[in-house]
């Protein structure tokens, strides 16, 4: 069995995928590993770029499929993966050279369901380190795992699948939701945490996340806002700990407000339904933790809903 499978979905990344493959082929790793590249129906030269790399090394396995989105492409990669451990990398990012070695050593030693690292956001003019933890942390309590994932004030477990190396058995047990076109990592990691027994969070950097203004993640729309809303509602429904409902509802409110804004901007009549959902939340319990802006928006929905929708529509 291969020690590590690295799954890389690629869609129209001809100008970026070389950066990712160069970083993956340059890691310092003392075990065997495979790079499973899933070309998700690219219409540019991404396939040709990957094929040229494939000619130079037997570590890259290329699978070309019809376009179905990142979640579907990752599921294809999972089905092809032979690794004891599995991780994910987007086709425009770069891994830290030593992270997989450290993560796999921890997985071997501690029997964790996943090991996570910190990461960096890479902008055109600066780099921003994201420190989920400041010191290595082991978590073996299920409720604590979920709290550190859903509570924005305590958050230490990141949404990203690329910050983590997973035990292969747990990845094969929990597929990505292929219907999800946005926030698929958040839903996936919540589902993993719900069945995880023990995880390890490392202070080491895992990867460098390129912030492209033209990427799907950064191109906002009502459709994407509603997809994120579906994810938080999935989490609310599946959350096994009622005492953790309030921080999830706080995030729920934020995403409802975001969806309302984009639906109004696109003149979508579903904005009225979103406004009703906002007023159905446990607002009395949420009120003490809301920001001044969030409170103002709630009051506008309650006392001037149609006027507020009109204002957002013409603004």
C-alpha cells in the first residue's frame, strides 16, 4: 500500500498547476507517495501541462472526467487512491516541503483520524499566516472537536481539507457531497469530525493558499451564498450537542444576511423567504453576542422588511 495519496482536482488552471505540481514533487518525504490529478473537464491547456509532468515521473496519475465540480473530482480521486493516508491540494496552491513528513509521523505514532497544520494566505502584495493553533494540540473529546470547528470565537479546526492529512479509512467512509459547489470543505470536515475519535493540530505550516480574485471561491453570487447557507443548515441539523447550537446559529444569521444581500442584488424573490428565516432564529438568545451591524440588520428585517429589501435592491 502507498503511504500517502495526494488528490489534486484541476479545472482550467493552465497558468497555475505547474506551481502545485512542482511543490508536490519537491517535498521532503521518506515514504512512497502518489499524486492523483483529476482533470475536471478543463477547456484550457491544463491537461497538456499535467501530461508533460506525467512523462517525467511515475508519481503522477492523471484522470480526466467531465466537469462536475471540486467535490465530485475529489470523490473520483478518493476511489482511485491507494494510500494509507489521504490528503488534498487545490491545483493552484503549494504545500510546505516538510509538512507531509511531520503529519504522517504523527499519524503513525498517534493513530489520529487526521492531523492538521496552520497555513498561509498568499496575496499579490503580501502573505498572511493563519495560526489555527499556537502550539501542538491533541483532541480526543468529540464535543470539543465540534466546538473548535463551529464556534468562530474558539475556532481551531479549519474548514479547509488542504490543511489536513487524513487516515485513509475515514476518507473512504465519508465522501464529499457532489451537489455542493461552495463550502464543500466545511461540510466535509464537519461530517468527518462527527465520527472522529482523536485528531492532532500542529503549529507547523501546511500549505500556501493562493488568493486569486478570479477563483470560484472569491466570485460571489446568490447561488454561492445559498450553497453556504445549505451547509450551515446541514451542520445545525446534524449537530449532536444542543449546547453548541448558539454559535452555529450566529453563523447561520451571518450567512442568511449574506444570502439576502445577493438575492436582493439579483432581484430574486427568494429574498423574502430569507428575511422570514432571519426572524425565525432564536434572536433573543443571539442578541448579546451580535455585532452592532448585525443587530441593526435584524431590526430592519423586523420593522422595515419590504423597505429594507427595496433599499438593497436599488443600492
